[in-house]
C-alpha cells in the first residue's frame, strides 16, 4: 500500500525491478521498489497531463508512458517520476479512448484505440507518426491491448470480436532476432488468428 495508490489499473516493471502503477482515481502513477516499498511518496507522481490514467509502459531509457482513456492523450514521465510531456500530454495520431500501450525496440510507442478500432504510433519524443485515424483494419473491433514480439510483430486483442490481430513486421523487434529482417519497413501486413469458442465434448 501507499505510494499514492488510488484505483490502480495497469502496471509495468522497469529494468531495476521497480513496479509502476497507473492510478485512475488520483491522476498519478505510483512506484514501488523490488521489495514492495513505496518510492513515490504519499501522493504518487503527478503532472505531464496525467488524467485518469489507464495503460502504462516503460521504455528502454526508463521513461514511463501512460494512456488516458477519457481524454485521448498520453503522458510521459522520466525514471524519477518527473513529467516530460506538457500539462496537456501528447495527442494526435488517431488516439481514441487509448487503452493498452507497448514500446518497441526503437522506443516507438504503440497504443490500442477501442474508440475508433485502430492502433496509434508515436516516436520517442511524443510526436505522432500514425495519421489522424491511426492504423486500422476492417477486422479490428474494439482493440484494447497489444504486445510486440521478438520479430517486431504487433499482436492486438479485439474485445469486440473473437480474433487476435497480428500486424506483421510493423514494429522494431524488442529483441534482436536470430533470423529474418529486423527493419521496420512501414509496409506491414495484417493477419488474424481466429479462436473459435469451445463447444465442449
């Protein structure tokens, strides 16, 4: 407990083993060391546009990125909890009810947008790379979370359907692949892996 926890939603762990949480009820993020001791004080870290935060991810530099579902923005804090983004956060890039967030091997930030059935991409400075509608496919249905694998493929959940989407080669791999092209070519193909509901035996 402590550290400013107030309706914590998502969490992420940095390279030092510290645990960070997004606190929806008090517009803050909390940090705990690997022993579970609060580092972020009684109110958590604030500023940088934090406003009812949901998703959270940490880049290779230790900077903390947070989504704001109700305000279509992102915030960025440094590893000490000080704001990097302005008081209005980062916006654009098709952000629409942004939820899940992930960071690729080049420090690019990817966000799932259930509000407009898309994903958004930002560079490490918080500038939108995706257009005003984000990247979308007719098969995306209320995407809420995403993850990037070691080959740079982005996997996206579709809460409104029965499929998991895969943007092939869209991101920089989070680890160096043994085989294959690790470059982000910007010409990703999207496929869908459909999980049929189990009917039992």
